[in-house]
């Protein structure tokens, strides 16, 4: 099924609900351009990677392996023109090592925000920031 959505918020909301939620990672090709520029911040360093819909689907499956069938609660989602801001809370369980620690099965929460740019009804670029310190503190508490 091919999606032809012109409203950027509709595209992003569909992507978050369908793909990023872990419900249907293989539907990434319905929402993403063939090659997407993903701007990421890690430890205050910025990097840009190119992601295909297949790469992104594999990325979501990694989340499913690490967190199990997690829930994704979109707490903000609004846009202007071709850009959409979204913030979410992901709640899962510590099922795989994230930083070399032993998995505990305990609940873990990750909060992130992202600005997506939609072009021709597909996500073409995004800028994501994940609150990693909170995850680090949760893992430290579990190890104690």
C-alpha cells in the first residue's frame, strides 16, 4: 500500500504510531524516502548518517530486542510547513545489555525528541536528540 499524504504532521504521526512504536517496523518504506539524512547527537557530538527504510526497520527491531514489546507514548507532535516536532516516552524492559551490563528485566524509560522534515509525503531528514543521562542513571540504579 502506497501512502500519498501531503500533511507533514499526518506523515510523522503515522510513522511514529506504525513504525517507531515497534508495531510494524517493515512499514518504514511507506513513510520514509529511499535515503534519509539522520542527524544525531551522541555525547554532545553531532553525527549524520544516511538511513534507508530497511536500515530503520532493523534499528526498530534492535529496540524490540533490547526493550521487548515497548510502549511509545507521543507526548508532543506539531508542525509548520515541511517540519514536524515530536517528543515521546518509550517504556520497555531491560532485556539486553545496552552498555555491557547484565540485563535485569526491570522497566526502563527513554525520552527523545525529534524534528522531521517531510518532502513529497515522506520523511526525508530528521534531527534527533535522546536523553541518554536518564537511561544511564536508570542502568546505574539497576546495577547497585
